[in-house]
């Protein structure tokens, strides 16, 4: 047999042996724990449950956004008007409303029959400060819109980095205190369990303004059709018409209108 033919047979045999070894190695890898994990990941990619952004090896460092904190200038003004008000307590409660609102947006677009505006109102009111009915309605409209489009709104691993007082304003009917918070979370949307937009690998860095309102003039406030706020004398039930009132004008009972029940979160605005 010519020498070249012998070499050819040896080469073919070597390739067959090598192919067998590689095949055996592949089978062993597929049956290993790592192989099973990789197969599961590939299956999730095929089903659209994960996407390229989930495998980014070079992710930008999550740098929190700064907040416009004017607390140093505004706290003396607020304390002068409301000496008994705990601004730190209010800031913490407003932050709790913000975080709980994002959680409710996710829960109520995930599925949950029987969800209502009243549930939103009840759960947010449990955060240590009340909320206006209009805020609950606004959140419900966002939920209903997402449901109509078959979307799930995801807010995972929410972290509030910092917060401060951004604005303090008085007009003819209300007082408004606006807190600004720097927040991060994994924020994205799904449809039928499949990723459609956002980023599941890198946290979104954003800011929210949370506006808290109080009544200056109850009659004017009601005339302007701002919903869900009211305060009465704890003794006789007569309406308290003006903030800063120390004595009920009807029965003379000493009252303090600087009460967290009449400070209500009215707006959540992402900026």
C-alpha cells in the first residue's frame, strides 16, 4: 500500500477518534451542572425571557443622580410657619409612599384580580402620611393603561440614595412642600412574561419629586375642587378653616392643625 494512503487512513482514524472524544466531552458537559444551567439560559433566550443586556460583561458603574436639595434655605421658613412639624418624619413618610407606589404598579400589572383604587388608597395611607384621591386615581390609570396593552411594569431592587426638600410654596388655598429623591432600580417592561423594553442588567438612575400639600383655606380649597383633604376639630367636629389656628372658632377647644393627617402626598413626578 502506498505510504500516502497509509498516512490518509491514520489521519482519518485520528479524526474519528478526536470526534468521538469531542462528542463524549460535549455529552458530559451537557449532563454536568454547568451544562444544564447553560442549556436553561439558552432556552430562556429562545423564549425571550432574557436578552443581550442581561449578559453584558461591561456594565457602567451605577452612579446615583444628584438631588436639588434646598433644605438649608427652606427649613427655617417652614419651621417658622409650622413650628411643630417634623420635617424628617414627613420626608421619610413621603419616601415610603414613593417606594410603595412603584411596588403597587408592579404588583397590579402582574396580575391580581380585585385590585381597585381603594386598595391603592389604603396601602399608601399606611405609609405614615395620607395621599390625595387624585394620586391614587393617577396610579390606577397607569395600571389600567398597562393592563390594556398587556404590559407588566417592573421595578425591582429599588434603592433610594438620598433626598431633600426641593421647594416650599404657599398660595391662596394650600401649602406645598416638594421633596426630591435620587432613586435606582431595575426598571423594565414585559408582555406575557417576555422582555420588551428597559434594562434588566443595569440599574436605572432617576429622580422623583414628591409633592405634599396642606390646606390654608378649606373653603377656597373645596371651591378649587382639590380632592380628599379635610380637617375638623377633635372636640366638636367643626371644620378648621385655616392652618395655624390654635383654638376652634366654634367651641374654643385648643387644637393643633399641624397634624400628619392633613398633610397629603399629592403628586409623584419622575424628572
